[in-house]
C-alpha cells in the first residue's frame, strides 16, 4: 500500500508546541508578566481511520485518510504563552482543512469486504478539524541547567470527514448500494490533560537548549497524548529552533477510530 504524506507549510502561523515547550527566564517569585509567541513551518503526516455509513445498507466504508489525502485547503494555528513567577497559562488553536481525490484505488473496504481484483474506485475525501488546548502551568524547577513546568487543562477536538466514492467493475460481495455514494462522519471530544514542559540548557552560556513537551489525557476519548522534542538557539529577542511533534487520539467508539499528526517543524519564538 502506498502511503501518501500530507504536507502543509504555514510560515505566518503560531506553533503551539514550540511556544509551550520553550523555557521562559528562570523566575520563582511574582513579577512582570512575560509572554511568548512562535511563527513556524510544520510538515506532518496525518493519519485518520474512519468508518463511513453506506446509504441503503447496513455496511460501512472503512478508509485510512493518509492513503488518500495529499492537499491542504486551509490551515490556521495560533499559540500564546504567559508567565508570572511560578504560575503561567498557555492556549493554542489548530485548524486544518485538507482533502484530495484518488482514482483507480483499492485502498478501502465496504462491510469488511475488499474490492475484487477486477474493480477499482474513485474516492474524494475531505477532512476538517479543530483542536484547541488550554492549560495552566506551575514551575517546579528554574535554574541555569534546566526549567520544568507542570501543566493541567483540557483539549477539545472537533472533526468532520466527508467522502464521495464510485466503484467501477465487478462488485463481488459488496452490496449494490455501495457501488457509489457519499457519507459524512464527525465527532467532538473534550478531554482533560496533564503533562510537563520545559528545556534543558546546554553549555555555560545557555544559548543552546533542548525543549521538551509531553501531555496525556482522557475524557470523551479513550486516550489522547502529545509529545515534542527539539533543539533551539537563543537570541536577545527569543529563539530559533527545530522540533519533532506527535499528537495522537484514540476514540472510544463510533465512526472515528484514531487520528495522528506526526512530523518536523522549524520556527522562531518571540518574547517580551
């Protein structure tokens, strides 16, 4: 099976993980508020497994989105981080609208039945998703070697996938109602998340750092977790850096089975 990568580039957006994972100046007492924002370029692979109901039949169409989707229609990602002493807060919003069409494909099943060898299908798949994270932070370590925050909050997911398909050739054991059609699968989840974020500073001047971020949660989802690690270089105005970010959802039931985004990013964090 050929797995198509979903590539999207946005150099005028804000990266939630870079902004959240960077280390703020080491402070322990309340003082002036300190803020950060990050612009970035992100190139992930997106995988989403979903079951679409087939009209006029009890069967369902099963498809893995990363076998179809190649094109980004629109994206917006924004993040903001604020700290005062040991306490802080950050929020980020990730919006993606992606889709594509695959011709002469056999990479799906209807009612757990694969396409016969003498048939192929044309599929158009669109996916729209909104992921919003909001968390409070408490700094448990602040020093020249590393900083580390505990975090707790929530993550919201709203996702909708629409598919159109048409099968040509022998149907085999697929019900006639499944030869062509369109369907929609959607869902929204609220999950509580907890985690850690921070940075390990390298060298005596501390200009090089290894930012880290990890959260895990549950609620409407069976499990959701997110992790990121990278390397940054500090300037007076902020940092330049590169990271690898992974976000995973495992759903409890319904049409949606799982969702992951996984890939590298580069960006600049601005502080004031």
